[in-house]
C-alpha cells in the first residue's frame, strides 16, 4: 500500500489489481473495501490516517477473492467467516520474520501516514 498506488497480487490462479479510492460505494452503501472477483480488482478505501485499518481491509478483501478463486463462493459470501480469515491473515502477515522487506517498508509507510469492511 506504498503511496497507495495500485499494485498486483496473485490470488489462486489469478492476478488481482489492488486499487485505492477515497470513497467506495456498493449498491448505494458506503464500504471500506470491495472485492470485484469478476474484474479481478480489490478496492480499498483510502484512509491515510488509519493505515492499519487499510491493512486489515486488504486482507479481508483478499480472503473474499481467495475463496472465489478456490471455487468456494459459499465461504466467500459468508461475511463473518471472511472477517475471521482476514483478521488471521493480517495477524500472520504482521508476524512474518522472513521475506518481508517490502512488507516492512510498506508497514513503515503505513505507520507514518498512520490505517475495513
Ligand atoms: Zn466483506
């Protein structure tokens, strides 16, 4: 989420584009993130002062996409389940001691600016 420019992330056999927006509305309802599995886009609300919220939002939307891509839409549509998976992924991602140089940098930028559905 460095600079909040869009970036690519592999999910299942697909490559998703993560995009940021000041305001995201789905069917007239404002939300902090949105998984557009059809177009392979994860939308994340831009929250420069709450970067940890954005980080958790990213993993929440990632979890939606993951279960669509793995062929389990019943899980992808279970909001409580997805929220739990997203929280767990975010916790694990924060804890990784290896291979996280870019993530650390991202984390630093996130923390400096200070970051769900
Ligand atoms: Zn959700």
